[in-house]
């Protein structure tokens, strides 16, 4: 059945697009002109790149059944990257003692939305001059440090040698995709209206975003790339508060490349009803005390766990910084996980089974082909996620240089896939949990159902630890009692210790999808993982607010 478009939908997607996109040639021409202009400088660049992200989106947000926002947005963001010196030593070389090394914290510049050459040239010229001056200043600091400090632990080059790439996709046209704004406004109202049935729910919202991003990259090495990306995301969130002041959120997230990829309307409503009921039960659930013992992590929670605790520690650029703990740098060839587990990253996959993958792309933000990278094979560490910043033993990129629009690029995660060659059913995993709890003299083990996210510390000058925030947690009793919902749990620990305690995994994968924030801004990622059994975890009490519940009843 042909979808009927509202007038607003047609107006949002977009300014008229010409058959041929003039921006790649304009960027290349200006890059060549500016490289020639800097060639006579005493300290001259050996590499220059322009990256442009053109993002057109529409966002809808509702709260308790009411439309709060329905707005289009259209931006173009420029990131200029200049390297002076040589591949062996340049301005990006880590400065020891600096939190971010030689990486600039710039967030780029806005470009005009139309393709009028003069306006675009002015901004390219100004931003190139700015980044060139910063690069020269940083390179002088790098040279001074090399002269007066001890040799660095990692003697690898600062920039890898790679072959240039030419790849261009035609811009999408309005007829290539569509979405009915009015219909989705009504859906979002219905989703957030579910929370009106529950007087003890203080916040209840639904948001939907549909994004068309066109990415451009040109470099002085001859690379020229333009690539399209369509994504949509539905996010439902609710929050209640216990009498002791503890804020208790739960959320649901759905991802696809087009609106029709999302679950049916009735299924989403049923999911929200279930979540709202759990929120009400959380208000009066007992507060969990600190605990050490066995646990099961649902596929979604295990996905957060692997992303936060493992994923950030195998991002290659960190392993060059002497301020980083470099947890796994010297462990290539060593066993780091259970021999039944394997981990790989694959940005070339846009789907795993029925799951749509948010971390997919053809070329990364340095113009390198996104490659499948096996990080752990049957428990043995094999590789790292590499941008064009080499480390010892890994001189080349594997297509994982990533950044938010406008930010400078570092190595980042894409689609993380955890697999097991000895899958167990959920019943078998629960039996393992109960037996281990009995062995350790515990009355119960923990089952983590959903997790909000967390953070991990990878530096040398602080405890090399993590903190993951579960939202829905149950005690699984050894005497056969019904699982008990609890609140106030934070999962904490150190990576090597907890990885050594992962003993089994399930036979049904789940997905965690989100935007990962780090030095190069927020980048889209997905993690596909089965349920995992951990023989020993540690929890602590979650921090809580001190505000009382509202005195007045909710309308």
C-alpha cells in the first residue's frame, strides 16, 4: 500500500537536490588550493583532509500524551584535519602529562546549506588557517618534549600509510524514502499516554527521530568519498520515585533504518504497558545491599557490559597514550575470556538476524574501508580497533577511525558481536546460577534484565575500574522462591577480574543500541550478545536523590 505523505513531510525532505552533487569537487579543489598555499611555509603540512557531515532530521517528542516538539533540522558540519611534520612524528603525537595528548578539542565549523562556492570557500580557508596554526604550535611542543623527555614506550609512527579511495553515492531524493509526520505524532502521543494510567509515574515521554546523513571526505592523498546513511530511532522513557528519594527510570529503545523497520504499533504499546507496570513495582521494591556472588546478565545488559568494560579498552589510539592503563596491549595471544567466547566488530554488517545495527558504515571518518575485526577468538586476544594512528605491531587502519560531526577522529567501536561455541539455554544458565550461589553460601544470585549504561576509567593514575548502572534487577533464590525485584544496584569492579569470571553464555542473542560518547564525540554503536553467566560480580548501593515525592497529587 502506498504511503500517504503529509505536506510537512514533503517540506522537511529537503531542499531540491540536483542530479550531480557539486560538493565533493568543491572540497577537493579548495583542499588542493590551500595545500599549495601552505607549501611555502617553513613548517608545512604533509596531510590535509576535509570531512563534512550534512544532517537533515525530524524529531518528535511527546509527554503524557501531549505533543511537545515536532521539528525539522538541517545542518552541515565541517572538520578540518591538518598534520605537520611527517608520518613518523607529527603534531598528533601524544603529549605526556596532557589529558588529551595532542588531540584538539575542536567541534568544527558550520558550512552553508546551499552549494554556493564563494561562501563555502571562505569557511574552508578560515578553518584551514586556524587548524594549520594550531598544528604548528602543537608540533613545536611535541618536538620540545621529544628532546627533553625519556623515549616513549611505543615507538610506532604517528600516521599510517594507506591507499587512496574513490567512492561516491548519489544523494538520496525525496522519493527514495518518506515518513508521515502526522501519523507518527499520533503514535507518539499514544505511547506516552500509557503512563497516564499510573499515578506514581512522574515522567513519561516518547521521542522519535528520523535522520538522513550524507558524509563527505576528501584528503590530500587523493581520497574522495561521499556516503549516505538513513536511521530512525524510537525511545520511550518513564520514571518514578521511591519514598526514600531514589529516582527510578526505565526505558525502551527501538532502532531501524526506516520507520517500517520498527516493531508494530500494538507490540510497542504492549511493551510500554509492561514497563510502566514494572516501574510501579520498583517504587516499593527493597533496596539491595552491597553484594559479591554469581549473576546472570540478560543479552541487553551483557551488551552494555561488553561495550563499556571491554570495548573501550581495545580502541587502538588509547594504547599509544602512556597515561592509559593499556589493560590489553601486552596480552595479544593470551587468554582474556572464556575459551567458548569470541568477539568481533563489523561495521560492514547492517543487520544481524532480525536486529538492525546502528554501528554500520562503509567508510570511516578517515576514508578507510570499515573492516570486520576479530578481537577475541575462542578466548584468545588477537587484535585491536585501529584508526590511522598506529601502535606497535599494528601499523595500519582497519577502518575504525570515527567521530561525531565536527570532531577530530580517533579509533572507536562499531558493531560489537559476542558469540559462543557452547550455547546454553536460559534454563541451564539459571541452574548454573543457583548451583554457584549455593556453592558460595548465598541465598540468591542476581539477574540483570535492563541496564542504562555506565562509565569506565582506563587511565593509570586512578583505579582502572568500571561502574555500570542496571535498571531492572532480580534476586534469583536458591530455594525456588519467585524472583524478587530489587532497586538501588550498581555493578562495579575491575575488567581483568570480572572477565576471568565469565563462565558461560546463552543461545539467544539480544541487542543494545545507543550513541557512545568519548573523546571524538558521540558515535552510533550496537552490541549483539547472548545472556552470560558470571560466577563472581560485585555490586554497591546506587546513589540516590534526597527530594521528597511531590506533595500534590498528579493531575
